[in-house]
C-alpha cells in the first residue's frame, strides 16, 4: 500500500480525514559519512563562503533516505498515513551523521466516507 506525501504531516491530524487506527511509532534511520572527495570539495567551497552545496546534497539525500525508510516501516505496520513527523540528526563521530525520521503510523479514512456510507 502506498503512502503519498499528502498523507504525511508534522501535524497530529489530517484535514478531511479521521484516524481510525493507531499503528504505532515508526522510524527511518540512516547513517552517512562524507567521502574523502566530498570532504575535499566541500572544504574548497568553504573558502569561497556561501552555501556548501556538497554538504547540502549529502544532507538532503540522508533526509530523503530516512523519510523513505520511515514510510516503508509505516506500510509494514499497516498504516496509510504518518502524523507527527519529525527529523533528528546527531553527529556520531567526525564526519559521520545519523539522520532519524519518525512519526506515528495511522490508518485514516476520508471524513466524507462516513456520509457516503450513511453514517
């Protein structure tokens, strides 16, 4: 079952939907390190100031991977949405970063489904 981005939120409710089941806490965790080439390139970028695009790309990829792992975990436990989504990042060691995406997997139904079923 797919979980689409319109069913993932940092809020604790989805407008137009009602939570019918709490499937539990879900998470996606990824640990990334910088490559030597990436570190050298990023170091060169720091000399010029501004956005360090090599690090930005690394961070975005880590967040995306953690997010996708979280959605996969949500599907495994039977969820069709994730609410209360948060990210956390921790530097484990020099150049090694853990990124965690977590939230609550839930099953939701459209509110108008109740009306369609006469309820």
